[in-house]
C-alpha cells in the first residue's frame, strides 16, 4: 500500500514556486502596453520584447490583442497592436507565453524565452475558417493601468506574506475591476493567507468563471482541493491546466498526486514520469510521488532505487527517507504469479 500522498515538500515546491513567479511578475510588470518603438533593447538586467503581427500575405495586422504571460500563466501585460506592433518592457530573464487574437484570425500562442538582450518576435496569423469554432476562447481582459498598479502593489505585499498590507490596494483594485480574473485570483490568495480557504476557493472559482484559461487559479484551486482530500474534484481543473500548458511540469506533478490519492497507480506513475521529464531538477518532491506509485503497483525494488537516487540529491527530505526506511524492512507483497506456499509436513490443511 502506498504511503499518504500529501507530501509537504511537494506541495510547497509546486505551489510556492507558482506563487513567487506569479506575484513577482505582477510586481515587476505593472504596466505592459504597446509602442511602435524600435528594436528590443536590454536595460540593466531587464529586456524588452517587440512583437510584429502579420497575416500570411505579409500585411501588418492592427487591433490584434497580444497577451504576455509567465510560464505559469500569470498576466505580465497586454497590448493592442498599432502598425502591427506591440512592445513589452521590463521583462526579467525567463520563459513566457505569447498569445495573439484578432478578429477573423485563428488564435495564436507560443513560448518565448527571454534569455538574451531582448528581441523581435514575428507572429504570422492564419485566417479563421468561417465554419470552425475557436476552442481557445477569448483573450485575457485588459486591466486598466491604475488597477494594474494597485494589483501589483497588493501582489508584492502578498508575496511578502503580509496580507494586511495587501488588503487596501486589493480593495481599491477590486472597486476598479471587480470582473477581472487576476484581481479575483489575488483575493483568493489573500483569503488563503488568512486561512479562510472556503472564501479563497470561491474567488478562484469566480476568476475561472470570468476567464477559464486563468492558469494560476486552476492550479491554486486544485492545490486547495488536494489538501482537503478532494482529489476527484481537483482532477477536472488539472485536466484543463494540462490542456492549456501540456509542457509545464507542475500540472503533471499535481495530477500525479491526485491520481495517487485515487489509487490509480498506473496513471500516477505516468504523470510523475512526465513531470520529471519536463521539470528535471526543478521537479522537487516528484520522485517521492513516483516511489509511492511504484509501491502501489507492488514494485518495491524500483521504488527503493528511485528514493535512493533522489536522496542523493535531496538528503534532507524526511518523508522520502522515512518511506525508504520502511521499504527496506517491509517484505515485498507477493506477486499473483508466485506459487502458493507449501505447507510443512504433518500440518493440517
């Protein structure tokens, strides 16, 4: 039988990284916006990205909505193209997603890595088939500059674990933009920080009603449900997260935890392996999930090997070490293919 699946290290590794990335992005990029300025330039340790939107014939596309998010789905900024151009300034090095939508064209999205002195990204839009439906949904609604600054200030306080300091800015942002998913997401974080989990979940659900593609709300709500041992309720939200970002390791790790809670060991192992493949060293705690899935399958020796390798890299993980010690002293469960034991001579049947 696998051990309890709510591994504290995994929960903190997955969600706290999302939290820091999301709120740091908000604090660092309160503005965003479009500008017909020249090529992207580096300013100190930050960069700017110029996006040029064209159709397949090479003509520039005006009034396209360009949305830039962090790799975890948090809004960095949004702009409307002028002369086919949009620009985002003050980017920190890291991975981003670019999403472009324009009337009459298919939605466009791709990953962008800001690792050099900035750059120009060329986006070629395809005309939409009149008979097709756009399954990707609408773009993230624009947050007005004043509300964006207030939300960024609230996010900074929440990142510092100071919910009381965040509340005035958050209330002001909500008065300006009560129907914006990011503001509702932040309210969920605020209530989570003051241990009102029911209200937190209600705000994350509202954010998803407003914008079903809001990645952070999907992940935070899923995490809350997993912590409440409601894995079956978390699975649909995690499935949506994986549809939005199939190459992100964190949703796979959380899905592995959900499947493990449901004793679906084969699927838990598959998701854990995928999380490790995508996240590598970042996927802290996932080997613990993989080992639990292997134990559930009856593969004790493989579980021991996984834990031994993991503990060489992370020797200070008490949960993984405890599981390893228990496996070393516990006999392996019998295989259904093993022959039945032979009774000793003279024993009664």
